[in-house]
């Protein structure tokens, strides 16, 4: 029964997320964990974007956190990585970011409005946005291997409208 319920939740999450693929990314605005103003519009059209939704209370988010640090180091000039911390206490989120050595911007989403705008229903989820501002992919759930993660990043980096 647990497996059936987990499959149903995953399927629902995929169906909801699939509805945004091919659409323009909504312009999210807010503040980063460090209090800086943030607007997704500042990043659109410059390079592809990986918008990574996560939370400190999410064990898989901890498991894949090193992938994101490594991706920033290896591909940060080719793709903008932006974290979205969903409904965390700021100090806990800052501790998470420091623990894993993340240097990319992390947007606070205390009310879950950014996640809702992208139809994100689970953590972690990554939304990929092409250089033209179109949502070109969604990866709900954690990456289980570095190879699968890197494959998605390279696909987005090389994607052309």
C-alpha cells in the first residue's frame, strides 16, 4: 500500500509539473537567504537556468547537495544555478548552504508561492529553464546518480530554441 501511495504521489507531481513545460518561466521575485533582492528576470536570456527547490527537512536534499556544489564549480559559467529554499527557518537554511559550500544564490520561499508558481509538489525538484526563458524540463525527486544529474545539466546547457 505504501508503494502504491508513493507512486500515486509521484505520478501526480509529474502530471502537475508537466503542465508547465514549454511555457515561459514566471518571473519570481523575493529575497535571497542573505537578504538581497532577487528577480528571476535578471537571469533570463543570459544563460540556461537550473532552479533547484529544496528544504533542510528533506533527507534526499542532503544526499544530493554535493552534486549542486560540484555543478556550480564545473558548469557555473554555462548555467545559472539558483536554489529555492522552500518553507525553512532562515538560520537553518543558511547552515545547510554553509555546510555544503553552496555559492549560488538561494531564494527564500517561506510561503511556498515560488514552488506553487512552478507547480512544485515535492522536494527536491529541479526546474530547467532554457536560455530563451522557456521551461524545458522538470526533474521531480532526487537525483540518484551523479551521471544522471550531469546528463540533465549538459542537456539544458546544449539546448537551443
